């Protein structure tokens, strides 16, 4: 079951990169045709390939620096480090690097392109709040994301979908505020419209890739690893009780965290409506806790 | 004639798939075993330091020290996983008796070196437990493959045999009820 999950994640990652390549190259083609500048097409090809390679090899570093996470050594926090080491041994994974985010909001995530290049990050707020069994539960959840190759897909999504969202935002602004006349204005208008359509699509891609299934699966296999589902469910309860939003998280990275770090969506759900629902990347915590407590090991 | 060839072809392909599947599973078990050995070796390395530290304070407990040293030597030289299993359980027990001796020496319990060795040893024991769990999970998967149809018909013939779990000794101190005397 886990092995099919791994190959499905690898396929989804390849599909995502292909879609991105096609999109950027198609854009380059539209520009080069309309502006009668054939040189633009090879540029678009090179740029899109470079962006894809960068996102494959460096997206974990981009994500970590976006979150202001800093690597810690074993001597900095032996308890945390040993917990990660022991769980990795039990899961049969190489020990990931451990990063700390200096923020009082409780949260954690995992990133990297494969288990050999993996990182688990935890906020200082969560580190201080949790007891040992709870910390083990959280870390086992993150290690399950690593073992299932969830990290490769979710991390690349941050960068690729982030670029598309950024471009669409930018194009929309130019097309509506610029009000240019003639051929040029029409092209930009057209591209702006294409991106306007793509923006909700990007959100859907995030949601599809994340899906409730992924979090539930990580909860379940994490609980199998520690043989103590109560640890993770107690940790989730503590995180849910805290309403402080995580400052370093944004819509592009929210799906990576163990619990949605953009807490305002809980209280203002009715006001934002369907658009906020597009970004509902996590299943409700109550349901996750209920499933963990119903587990029979 | 053609049908017969197709049937033979399918059977051969199926056999190859079953064989490769078993080899993968067995390799995973062997790999998991080497993970355990890494941690066991770490424990062997810690023990001489621990013994010499305790010796500095508790000079008259020679029998305990010999037991630990002997058990360590026996565990290190155990040839097969099942012999290793028995020897490791023996070693764990002697280490426990060594810590019981240390309880009687307050100066020793305050020694920084002793405390760090003790925490290293506890950590190593935790890691052995973790590695053991991973190993047992792989043994379970491998044995299940061996025992289920249709693999069970060829497995013996191809030279695959069931592996033993790395269990903690149920008859050891932790498996027995505690005797409290007043």
C-alpha cells in the first residue's frame, strides 16, 4: 500500500513538472508569435527548464529560507535529535536534518526531494509545548511524509505553483491597470485572462495534490511507527487549542505544515466563502483526532 | 501447441516474478539486521568505558565486572542471529546488574562521566529497540510471503527459509512479576 503511494507521488511530481514546462513554453510561443520575435521561444524553453531543475534540486532550501528555519546540531537539543534518530531507525530511513523555526506558533513540516535529502522542521513554540510521547507522534507523522515521498511533491508545488500564482497576479495587474491600446495591449489582456483562469486552477492543483488522504495516511503510519496514537492526538489537540498564526507561513507553503498555519481561516470561514475553501489543505483536526483515537494497534 | 507455449511462458514469467520478489524481501531483512548490528556495536564500544568508570568507585564488585566483560565477549563472537539474540539478552541483564551495583555508590552516581555514559547507553538501548522493530517488521513481511500461496510451493525448493524474529527475552527480569518484600 505504501509502495503504491510512493510511485503515485513520483508520478504526480513528474506530471506537475511537465505541465509547468508546457505552460511556460506555450506562453513563450504566444509572445513570440504575437510580437514577431522568434528569439523568445528558445529563451522560454531555457528559462522553464532552468526553473524546473532549480525547483527539483533547490526547492527545499527555498522553502526553508522562506520559513526562516535554522539547522540545529545534536548538542543544541539532544532530546529532539535523539527522538528523530530513533524514529528514523524504526522507519528504516536515513536520519533527516533537523531545523528549528524561531516562532511561538506551534507547527512543524518536512521537506526535501527524497529520504536521503530530507529535513524536518519544528517551531520553537511546538518544541516547548510538547511532552516526549507527543513530540514522537509529531516527528513520526513528519517521517511518514518523508518515507511516502510526500515531501518531494509538496515542496516542488511551493515553487512551481508559486511562480504561476506570482505571474498571474502580475499579469492581471498589468492588463487591468495599464489600459494600453493596440496590439500589445490586446496580447497582454489575453495573457492576463489566461492567467486569471489559471490562478484558481493552481489552487486546485495544491488541493488535489495535498488531499485529506495524505494527512490521514501520515497520521496513521506515524501512529504505527510509535505504536502510540494518543501521542499524536494529544499533540494535535495542543496545536488546535493555540490560535496564533505562524508568521513565516503563507498560502504557498501552508499545505506543508502538520496543521494549517493560517489560523484565521477557521474563524472567518463564512466571510471568505468558496475561495478560502479552495485553500482548505487540511482535514479538520477533530476528525484526525477521532480517527487516531479509534485506531486499534 | 501455441497455447501450450503461452501457458509455459506465463508460468516462467510468474516464477521469475516470485523469485525476484523473495530476493528483494530477503535483502531487506539482511539490511535491517545490519542496522541492528551497527547499534549493538555501539553498545559494545560503550561497555568497557562504563566498566572502568564504575571500577574506579566500586573496587570490590569484581564478579559483576567479569560477568559483564564475559557477556560482552560472548555477544560479540556469537555466529548466528539466534545465538546473538540469546547472548544479547544475557548482556542486557548483566548491564542492569552493573547499574544496580552503581546505585550503592552515591559518589559514582554524581560522576559526570558516569552520567553521560549512562545516558549514551540508554540512548543506544532505545536505538536497538527501534532497529529491532524495523527488523521484525521486515521479517514478518518476508515470512508472510514465504508462507502464502503460491510462493509456499517453490520457496523451499529455491532455498528460501523463514527468518527468526529478534525478540526480547520474556523470561528476563522485565518479563517477570516484581517481588516486593517488606
